[in-house]
C-alpha cells in the first residue's frame, strides 16, 4: 500500500511528530509513504505561516529513513501551494532541494484560503469558474510538479460548494485534465474529503472517470493525513473504485522519476 500525501509537524497545520507518522504508517501496513510537507508563499491568513525549514526537514527525514529502512520505504516530497502571483517563487523553491515527488495544490482563490472562504449561494458558479480558471492559469505557467493535488478542493469545506452541480464546470475541468495529460502530469485521488461533511473523494469519482476517459494514467493515492491514524485512510475502498474505473496501476516517484505499481 502506497500513501503519497502525508504531513507531519514540519507542516503548519500538523502537530504530529514525523516519527509517529512513520510508526503509524507501519502499523497500517504501508509499503511506501511520501512526506509532502506544505510550502505556501504569501499565505492569506496572518496567524498561519506555511514555511518549511528544508534543512531540518531533510535531517529528520533521512534519520528516520535509515532507522526504519527494513520496515518501510520512505520518499521525501513537497506540497506546494499555487497562486497566480507567486509562481516564480514556487519555481525557485522546488529547485532548492532534490525532492522525490511534488504535489501542486491550489488552496487559495482570489488571495483567500478556501477553508475560510464564505460562498454566497447566488454566486457559487462564479466561485467555481474562478477557481478552475486560476488553476488552469497556474499549471500553464508553472510545470515543475508531478501531480495536481485534490483537484476539486473547492467542494470540500462549505455547504454551498458541496451542493453545487459540478457538471456545470465539466468544460473547465476537462480543459485542465487534457492539459495535464498533454504535459505528462497526473492527478492524485485524495481521501481527506471523506473526513469532512462533503464525504467526497477529491477529485470526485465523476472527475476521475473523466480523466481516465481522456487517456489519463498517472494517478497517486493520498490520504492527506496530518495524524498517524489517518494514514492510508479509505485505501482499499479507493483501490476498488480505481479498478472499477479501469486503472490498473498507481503511480510512484523516486527523484521525480515516474514508476507504476500494480493495484
């Protein structure tokens, strides 16, 4: 079992020690995990700073990888928050360290974090349009990543977004998926949303089916775990969904090189 979206105390929104996350992964039966600690530039919530101390992150990671090398395979990665105005900084940061894997995620829209955003019922369609327009702009102007994280994250947090008919945004989503396929990038299937009121995979099953129908093959599994007991959350159920859709392989990465493992 492979989990390619895990956070520890090196991410602002997690208080879990990295070693506890490793132990949790072993307890859950993981074969391979990838830490994907957060890095956000110009994050719009003053009391949170998604900085990442690369030296401390590297030191602790390699210490633990050596300690547990006989029990689990570990990769070192990054979850990079994209916004239109900080793509240059994103590109410079990725080049600072030889990551195994990079997730590009859009947590913000209009310089506001989606988690804290209030959507007015009368303008939900406009919010979805803006979200996907910004994401499409970002990936056309920044491509030093491997997969897009939780592609429809905007659906996760608010009642209005969860009730929105996502088929109204299929054209914009298809445009994004086609472009990802064209440039050799993938998507992740993220189970974090199943712990929220949305009770949805991100992206949802209909979008994953669209990706497959367009010829997409690169897909990673991510629990988005911020504490040990969430690692590999809903893994088996998700693998069954992917197999039903037609996926035969999960994607893994070493030094940014893609490989496939049979589901």
